C-alpha cells in the first residue's frame, strides 16, 4: 500500500511502521514537542532507506547545533533519495540540506521553488517561517512582511490546519496585524493544545497587544503540560519573565531565570541558551534592577564555549551583550574585528547594524550613554536585519531609550515612548513616561 504524509504527499517507503513514525515525528517537530527525535529514529530503524526520515532527523540535530551529525544525516539522505525517491522528495532533501549547511540564499531560492510546486510540503515551508528561520536570518529588512506574504500565497492549500494557522497567525502578528494574528493563532492552538509553537505565538500576540495578565495565566495553565526538555520550554517562561518585568517584579524574573533560563539549568538549544539568559539579565540591569555578577560570568563562560566564533548576527549581538556586561573587552574586540572584516568583504548580509549594536552595548555597559545613542540612532530602523522576533529585538530599542534618559536627552526619550505607547500599552513605558514628568 502506498504511504502518504499528513498533507497527502507520497512517501517512498513500503514500511507501515516507518511511515507512521515519520508522520508522528513531523507533527511533533512542527509542534515543537518532545519525542520528535525518538519518533524519527523509529522511522529510520523501520526503513533505513527512507530518506525523508534521515533529513528530518538531521534538521532536529541542527536545532541543537549538532552540526557534524546534522551534515552526516543530510549527506546520507541525499545519497539515499538519489537512488530511491520522487522528484518532490529529492527537492525536499536538497532544500533542507542547504539550510542545514548554512547556505541561506541557496536554501531560500530552493524553498521558494519547491513550495511553488508542492505548497503542502509543510516541512519545507516551515524553514523560513520562524523567528530563527531562513527569512529572519537572511539579513532582509522586510522579513516580517516576506513571511506573511508567503503564508498568504499558500493559505488556500491548508485551510484549518493547526500547524499552518499557528505559523501564519504568528507571521501576521509580527507583520503588525496583531488582532487578526492573535485570532488566527488561537484557532490553531485550540485545534492542538500540545503545540509549543502555538503557545509561543499566542504569547507574542499578547506581548504586542499588552495582555500581560492573559499571558501570565496562559503560561501558568499550559506549561505543566510541556516537558522541561521541550525545545521552547525555557523560552515560553522567558516570556513570562518579561511580563514580570512589566510589573517591575525583578525577584520573579530572577526566579524564572534560575529555574529554567540559567545556562546550568536549561535544556534549551544553544541559541536559546545564550539569547534568553543574556537578554533577560540585560533587561533587568537596564531597567535598574540588581543582577548578581556571578550570573553574568556563568552565562558568558558558557556562551564562549557554545559560540566561540562569529557567524550568526543574532548570536553575535548577544555575545557582545555578555562581553559588555562582564567587561570581557578582549572577547568583544576579537569578535568585532571578525564581524567588521566580514562586513568589509561583503560577507555580512545583515550589514553595518551588527557592529554598531555591538559597539553601542559596550558603550552602554561603560555608562557612556552619549556614545551608545550615537551608535544606535542611525541604525535603529535596521535592527530587524539581525533576525529574531519583535519581542527579542526590543531589547535594542530599550537600550537606546534608557541611554537617552540617562544621558539627559528627555525630549527624544519622550518622543520614542509616545510612539511605543501609541503602538501598544506598556506598564513599564508608562512608568518611564511618568518619571520624566
């Protein structure tokens, strides 16, 4: 009997067990749920010549920065699919392999071509859609719009599919259509509650529309259903810590950090290990709360092991943040030198915004607020190019705003606060506005 995936696409395996385990593994991967790797390993064990199971397993390795394993699995998938695979499967494997190899522009081109022919290939379509996806890390200034437009083009192929509603709703939210985005994401979430990406996307909408209490209740009610080993477990609680900071509750934010975000406590993928911990500690400090130096030192030491070399701007910015906070000037200078060299060679798609942010963070940590403002002011509109989400990138705007206030540039600070409060309510911004009179 011929086998298909959940979206009706043929699978080149004769094994019932392999097809079933693959479908399960893909759904778990699309939901950000635990058990993904185990399900895909079962598919491989049932049919070692099933290329799609190998490339999906390679993608999971890549999530956790297990680069060598990911590349090995990708190479094996290419070899197998060339011998036994349809045109769609060969294109599927090649597109994912390009992404795994870090060949972003090639992967984007292959993805767009693939989706045009097979729009219901959700695994391939997932590549550009996340905050850490191909579009976000492409260096584009319009990646929020690009995600939304891609989803709009293929929406009629998916209908009320729980995964597609999750991702298209999140794309709407990030592209500025928060009310519609929240409603669409919540539809997807209600269709499958065991879906960490949906919980995460709803939290982003709540962040954007100022529903801090709703977000807090959502996390409290939902997080007990999600294993601590889940890929987004710590990051979802990071959102709750941001809500605590909205209320000025530094003690709660630090408690969340100690429980699930501190590098010695988290089970998150490496990129989340450094970005969630570092960004929360930086916010705490920038907002005027005390942060034990030991937390900074631990985070910096582990980050240096996880990301010893520059390469990914989103990671590089957070590495610079850690280096600035710990006064690790040697590490920051070395990283900046490589970044600026890549920029001069035309090999930094995100452009001059990356070294500018790094220099600004160092200036802020040195309490040189004038220099911080000078570095950031020309590139604020370009911060989007480092990738991540609005909530994550707001750290840079917060740094700029606090630098304005501490540097005595109150009219500029008031103007920025007014614009932010016009976009969405914020208890923190309201407190800052009141403090300036």
